[in-house]
């Protein structure tokens, strides 16, 4: 039992270290284009905010007894988040818009 707990803790530590190195690698890759502060902010957004949205959309139980695998369940979850938490929906829309602007301006330069 103790060995199993230690193995789980070691795996959790490796996951956290991997997330840290992934964030650092993302920041270093983006720093020439965005500067150090911009790259750190974008890496933090990708590694913190995106999983939060995934949890909000998929971590909740099915809405109104709908089947979780129905095609409309994702749209229903997004509309429920927008209805119940409009500030969160506006922040998410702003982040997706900023990402679109950054990605489209990079494509036009090339």
C-alpha cells in the first residue's frame, strides 16, 4: 500500500515537472517573436486557461439529462457557460480573438 502511494506521488511529481518544462519550452520558443513578457503570458494562458475551459466544458455533468456524446452537447455546454457566467464567456472570447489576431498576422507576414 505504501509503495503504491509513493509511486502515485512520484508520477504526480513527474507530471508537474513535465508541465513546467513544457511551459518553459513554449516560452523560449515564443520569446523571439513576442518578447520575454509576452511569451511568458501566452505560455501561462495556454497552460492554465485552456485546461480551465476544457474542464468547464467537459468536466460538468450532462445538461438537462442529454447524452454526453450527442453532437449538440458541446454547443449546449458552451451556451450554458455563456448564460451562467457571462464574464467568463467574454474573457474566453477575448482570448480566442487575440489568438486569432496573433495567428493571422503571423500567416500574413510569411
